């Protein structure tokens, strides 16, 4: 099953919908509220362009900046959709997403959406799945560490933990005869 197939599963749809409600406030609104929101967004974009022009940027530079920001938002959303797809592979209960701390979810999105590497998306997906199954499993500090540590450093850290565990086990339970 490829990534697009996974995103079309019921679990992924519900999970992504729940995340959308929690992180992006994608709550269905009446049409008039949606129009007002679009007007507000449009006004803020005009205001940003006006400020950039006042700061000496050309209209072309202001429009280019807007395109870059939009492209980055789309890329982050695509990246996060992959993370959600990997989380959905874990056969989690999407309804339990409501139990996750909103600040934790926001941090997870901010960090996980930056990665386009499949292995890292899979890792962030497993973290989301684990937190969904048992809220509080991964602290915000763990998210920071996962975000900062390279795969090579993580491998070394994992070996140190294993060696430390083996050494402790050997000293506690190994009784020479």
C-alpha cells in the first residue's frame, strides 16, 4: 500500500480531520463566516504587501515573498500528510487524538512538517501514533531532542543505552560462581 492509499484509509481521514480541527481550526463554518475569514486574510496580505513596499521592497519582491511563503506552507502540509499516513499505518484509534495536549500537537506539527525525508517522516509518524494511543508518552522535550539529533547521533545514542543497560544488568544479576 503506497502513501496515497494510506491517506485514503478511513483511519487516516479521521486522524487528519481531527488534527485539522485541533491544529488548524478546520471547523466547518457557515458560508458568511468563511467569506469574512477570506476577507481578513486578503486584508492581511494587502497589509503585508503595503509594509514591504514602505520598507523599500519592490512590488515584484513583495509578490515573490508571498509565493515563497505559500510554497513553504504547501510543502509543510504535504510533509505532515506523510507523517499522518505513517501514524495511520499503526492502526491507532483516531478518536483518541482529542486527548492529546494541543500545545504538544502544535509542537509536533511545527517540527515534523519540516522533514521530507521518508525515514524521518516515519519516525515522526510513530511518535504521533504513540502519543495518540497513550497521551503523555512523549514529552515536548523529547520532540525537541528528536528534532535536533541527527540519525547518526541517534544510532550512537541507542548503542550507548543498550551498552548501559547490558552493563547494569551484568552488574546486578551476574553472580560469578
